[in-house]
């Protein structure tokens, strides 16, 4: 019994010391072009994750803005997936710069030159930040219609 209590105490203490990264999500839905903002703070492993409510539209622009006071590690990554597992950033959220804002226009293609379309979604979106460093922060904004 004593060993069981010690084991449970160790599991509790180990779990309590590894706080998960957080993402606070805000929405701007009053205009034709809408926005969802993921304000993130990474955990000790450099990761953070959060999921939106159900959203529907096409991605018009992605903006990754690293914090100036809690600068992420260079080449940190952001993946935003819908419930089908599609990365709505189409890989443009990888290897982001630690000091420079990144603005991209994610599009999908069938491989034919000039045949591109905005990424469509109709589900929740899960934002996952990785390799950002311990207790780093920034914002990711998706503009959509």
C-alpha cells in the first residue's frame, strides 16, 4: 500500500510539473472577411495546442507574428488542421522566423500550373505550435471568407 501511494504521488507530481502550452482563441466575425486569432504560449517542450468552434470558409491569408518579449526559437512550426486532417496552412506554417512576421496565402493545387484555389474548411480547426522553445509566445491569424 505504501508503494502504491508513493507511485501515485510521483505520477501526480510529474504530471503537475509539465504544464501544457495554451492557446487563447478570439474571433472577428462581423464583416465579410472574418478572422480567427490563436494567441499561444508554449510549454516547457515548446508546444501549444488549441481548437476552435466550428468554422466554415476559405483561407484568404495566414499571418504568424512572433512575440517580441518572449521570442520563439527560430524555425518553429505551426500546423492548423481541420477535422479531415487537412493542414489549412498547406505547409506554409513550417520553419517560421523568430523575429519577422510571416504573411502567406495558402492555396491548394492539382499540380497544373496556374490551377490554384483557396483552402476550404467546414469544421473545427486545431492549431498546433511546436519547437517554439520554453514559455515562448506569438499569434497566428487566419483571415477567411
